[in-house]
């Protein structure tokens, strides 16, 4: 093992230890929570009238995943996904390769932390939960340290 691999592994172990002590959800936990929701309910985010529109590598750490979002009512905003569709997109991310903002490839798994940030953004908004309100599935977020 070369020095770079050693350092990368040490950083990853430290990250997983800190992540394990937080309330931020990983990909597998988010999928399980979504599976328990009504499958035809629209999925929205808990801030600024936003909806998810894709997932991508998170710029804060390329080997973590981000839910990208748009504002409801924007001319380019898609129709909101329903829980079943969004769940399928997240399931398909497991074992899938994503490209980092500045390159490199990263494979996501069930233990991958989930953030909420658009392409090229790093921010500290992570997914903390899922709730049902007024027949809408709301992805709850909170601020987290990386």
C-alpha cells in the first residue's frame, strides 16, 4: 500500500466514525424510509418550496451523494417525483459509479451519506429524515459538519 492509499483509508475511517455519531441518513436508511411512504405521494424537500430532480456526487466529498433540487414553479422545474420513483432512483444509485465535480469515479453504496446540494455546490445540508404531511413525502434536512 502506498502512502496516498494509506492516507485515503485513514480519512475514510475517520469520516465513517464521525458519520456514525450523527443523525444524518445514509442511502440505505433513506431508501427504507421512502419504502414505508405511500408510493404515489409527491416528494418535496423541507425548505424553500423545492423538489429533488436528480442525484449526483456531492462536491464536498465526491464519494458521498447529493440530492440536487429545483424550486417548484421555475420554468424548467420537472413534475415532482412520487415516492416510488424517487426510491427506485436511489436504489439504482447503489453500486453505481458517479463522476466527481473535478473528475474521478466513485461508487455509492448503502452506507453512503446523503446530502442536499446542486451540482458544483458543497454546502452542509444533509438528509435527516422523512415524514408524510398533507399526502406529501417531505425529505427533512439539517446542517451537518463533514
